[in-house]
């Protein structure tokens, strides 16, 4: 018996990953680097919950544990499939950036934003929604984030 390189479960396959983990890799390795894919999956695998044929992973941004869609990621609705996991580059503008596992909703929200801007936007929105900053300060923060002239 061998241990899976991603979830650590024992398996008798001829591959380095067990069948459930290999299925996830095979689904994504046509468009993503396999070694980066393996790194992202092994870094986020919830080994406590991953038993039998079920594999659970934690979202890089939220820490929420969930599963991948067993069929396809194409056309996932951000509301209906909000908690389905996806894999994307941490910085989508840089194809050499590391891969991260994230909830579909978070991936949709982040879209093409670099990780630092995404975090700053989410924090600013949180402060605004919780009425910790005024509208004008919120607007100025957004303009600052996107390099637009601020009022003095």
C-alpha cells in the first residue's frame, strides 16, 4: 500500500495519488501545471474529513472546507455553486503565480484582481458595510486602490 501524495490515504494504485485525488488532478491538468496543482491540493486538503472516495479541501481565502464539482467547472453559477471549490492562479494576471484552491463565489468575486487589491477591497467593503467608515472615505479608498484622483 502507498500513501497518496495529496490526502495521505493509503491506496494500491500505480499512481502517486489515490483515485479520488487523481480524478481532481486529471480534471485540471490540461490547463494547469501538474506540479503546481499537486502543491495547491496537498496544501489545502482536509485530511481529517477526506475518507473513502470523498475529498475535502479548504479555501485558501476563507478556510471553509468544501468539495470540487464532480463534473465540470465551466459555467458554475456564483450563487447556486457558491461553495463548490475551484482552482486558479493566486494572481490571474501572472500565469507563473502559484495555484490556490478557492470557493467558486470567492474566485468569481476576486476575478482578475491581484491578491493584495482583492484583500484591500474586501476589508474596505467590510468596514463600509459595518459603518466603520463614511461614504466619502470609502469612495476615496476605492479611488486610491485603482489610481483615481482623490478629493483633498
